[in-house]
C-alpha cells in the first residue's frame, strides 16, 4: 500500500527534510529551511574526545532527533516515537503503520542502505528517511537527500534500522498523531533566532558555538607536529563532516540563511533578518573556500601551511559572529 | 552562493545522484539547486575511502600470510574498524582482538560467530574464509 498524494522533495539535510515533508503531508506547509530554523538546528561543536572512525566528532548542526523534538515542542505538533526490542517487532510495526496508509519516519545507518552511492556508504547511524509505501518485500522510500524516491528491500532496511553502536537507531519509527493546520510562526521565529544567536555567541563550554570553531582552528595549528598522514586525514575529515550528505556545515549556513530570508518576508521584509541572511550566505561561501584550501593541501606534495588554514577558520568564526550580533538587534514589529 | 556557482562536477562519489544546495537566484531569493558533485568534496571522500582500502589491503596480506584470521580482513572490507565492530557486536575490543588470531578463530563457537555474521551482514561460512580479491579497487 502506498500513501496517497505524497510529494517527495529534495532537501539539504535528512532530518529537516523528513520533518518538512511529513508536516506538509499532514496539512502544515513548512519549507525545509523553516523547519530547520524553527528547530534552532544551527550550531557548531567540536568534540575531540568522541571519535568516529578514529577521528574527532565535528558537528555543524544539533544532535540527531533534536529537530523532531524541537518541532514538536515549538509548533504543538504531537509526534509518536517508537523503538523496538527486536527486529521482528520493528518490521511488523512498520508494515502495520504502512497498511494504515501512514507515512513513517525512520532512523537508519547509511552503510546498509543499498540505494546510497557505493562511495558514500560509511558507518553513520543517524540518517533519517521516510517510508511511504510497500510493495511485497520492497519499501518505497522518500529519502530527502535524494532527488527522487528510492526503493529498498526489506532485509536491507531492517539491517539499517537495527545496527548497534554509536547513535544506534533501535529501529526508531516516528509519525505525527496531531498536526495543527494553522500556526502563528512569528513568535516562534523570534525565540528560535535569539536562541541560536545566543548559544553560538555565549556557550559556556569552549567546544561549542563560535568558541568551538576557534578551538578547532587551534587544533589545526598543532597538526604541524603530528604525523603527516594523520594531519591530512584529519583535515579531510573536517571537510567531509562539512560537505558530505547529511552533515554539511557550509550547506547548513546556506539553509539557515534561507530560513532568515523567509522569516524576513514574514515580518514584511524586515531589514535586519534580510541583512543577516545575506551575511550568512557569505559565511557559507567562506566555509567552502576553507574546504577548497584543505583539498589543495591534501593533494599537494609540498609542506602544508597549517597556519594559513587555521587563520582562515578563525576569520570565518569572526565573520559568523557578526551575523549573530546582527540577529540580536532583531525586534518583532507588529 | 549564486545559483550559477553551484558546482556541477559530476563526482563519481555521487553515482549520478544530485545533492540539494541552497543558493541565491538572480532576484536574490534563496532556493534549492541540485548539484552533480564538487571536486573538493570528492577529494576528501576518496581520501577517506583510500585510507579504508589501504587498511583492508594490509589486512588481506596479513591473513594471506597466516598472521591474522579472515575476520580481520572482513572487518576492514566492510569499512569497519575495531571500535565499530565492538560497537556493532557488543563484544569487548580485547576479545575481538583475540579472534584475529588464526588459532583462536579456528575454534570459535558457532554462537559467537553468528553474532559477528549478523553485525557484519555475512554468513558464518563467509566469515571463515578469505575472499579472493584484487585490492586495486575494493
């Protein structure tokens, strides 16, 4: 059975994409950037003590599931989240929900999804997708980071839903049980924008927000004394966390800039939000230049200028700071 | 970024898929554009893949020479490392390391082997042998 009238949309990020599509399907039409913004999902964290594939965690957005939870809280949506003690129960429940004509969000590993490009299949367990229908042993999938809908066989999807380890999905399925059709977005925009600006500017810990970006720059400066192979892998890792499907730092700056632009229109073309949006687009461009510097350094046979790379990142942090300072000037006019 | 600057580098890592990028059109409004790839991203993705392949190739040679059990190569060939395998099986790292010894692995219980098989998406029989493979491109 397939959910009727479902519209697949191509998104920059899996969780905001799933939530946007899910809400739209239930009558609340919010763009992906709106969902991302209203969930205050923009952040930065550098966690050198948490290793993934031997490399420290660099995150350009909030923790997995935080978009689902924040949207639920901020928009008065009621979501049902279910995890399972066994694969069999998890499979049966998915089939049951689909037979009711529901579209169902699921958390999965990337590695075990056969429709992912072979060269993109890494062991990352916090991917999100929508199951929108079933045809025998195949599921129809709306994976928001893909341009078109995909098909995935039952065994593979189960494997991907029930991997163990860091951020294990435990078969997580989610769907709304109540979605309001009318929401006054303005007050939510005001509070969520302030929340992002404040947390990026004033985190109490040196590993998050703008301080986290500076801390990462400091670690890059220290790479000169490290093994060269490791140094290159670490630099490449920073860019992968920034650019690869579902994690993209520069991409998230663009996504949030789009949210700020949409919000500006909501407030009759508010100039502060409009200006902050343009500034953040520029920051996104700077992140891409930073990525380009690293790609060149990795390919080059010459000594790597770690200082230049670190300096670039420092200047991005300074530029991004101006965006949040600007956002704190924002006052809702009525 | 302007819509016209969104890279369209046909990266092999995208395998003919497109990634959604938010970029600014002529009127200054930000919207989704599909990108067929970016050489910068391709460089770092392939760097990570190459690192995994090199580890798998080294493991292959060690198994071939009888220094390690086939399990050791299987781990790398599915892009895992000791940490990920430990997370995926629930086994302690030091007990997995013991199973990398050919003489220990030869006597592994069917039950323990089945846990590896489930976590690694292979059959117990497949795990016992070293696949014949060319490590040029894995």
